[in-house]
C-alpha cells in the first residue's frame, strides 16, 4: 500500500506523544506546534460537544498563525456514569477514577478538528468508543498507579501501555481510545486532497535502502 503524499503543510496542534505516534505510523509527515489554549475558557457543555469545541479552538489557535497550513486539533475525555474524567491530578484522584471504571463499561470521546483558514475550510467530528474494564482489585489499582502511567492520561489509564491489562473489551476505534481517531482524520485529508497515494511509505523506502540488493 502506498502512503499519502502531503501537498500543503500539515500541523498537529498537540503536544501529545500518542497523537504524534499515531499520525507517524499512518505515514503522514507533519509539524508539531502545541496549542496554548486556556481550556478553562471553554464553557462546559454535553461531553460530545465539549471535546469538539476544545479540539476546534486548539486547531484555530494554531491556524490563526499558520492560515495556509492544514491544522489538526484533538481532545479526549473518558465518560462513566455521566461523569467526565480528565487527567488525574493526584494519586487519590487516579485511584477514584480507576475504582469508578472497574468492572464497568465507559466510553471514550475524542473531538477532532481539521482546518485551513486561508480558504475557510473547517471540519469537526466527535468519535465514540465503548470500553469494558475488568473488575479490579485494590492491589491491581495500587500497582498500576505506582507505575506513574495514569497521571497524564484521561481516565487515568493508557490502553496502549501498561494499562492494556485493564481492558476486557472495546467496541469502536482503538486509536480513538489512544487519543486520535486516525481513520476519520485521514478520511478528511484524503477528501480535501491534502494527501494522496502517489509516494511509497517512508518505512518502505528505508527498508529498500537497507537492502544490499536494492543499492
């Protein structure tokens, strides 16, 4: 399979290493310029609207400085029993979140925005994935917390990391739980002809260069 050729420049408006990793694995070439949006300036609303608003404002924040670039913004929250869980600020808060998730199905929402202000293009979406946790013991929760992984993750866990052992089943996009619904983002970029399939994937090029037969 051939990977997209980037025509206009793409910017990821996020410092999340997970979002960066997902886009790199998809074969995209892009710059990373983190938004400095004050999230408290965005009024609370129903979770699906809230994450979409945050993603849009993060993307706009960068796009105002780079109006000719395609900018990707995203925000992810975990919702259980109608309560939004962000990133835990303390060990006690991480423990409380994991106890709430234990043995229950919660859902992960990621709002995304892809925009290019110079020609007034702006596309938004909210993607949902349902996640079932195993029933956790106190020892399991304490052990996981001491790894340090929960503290910069919405809902206090990372499905792509050590926290994979917490998850019994998911229904929906896996990459959405990691932090970015890659399929939906790439579909927008393809539809807008930001990317095509004219060039080989960078990994394929590297493999060819490493092969003595290819030199």
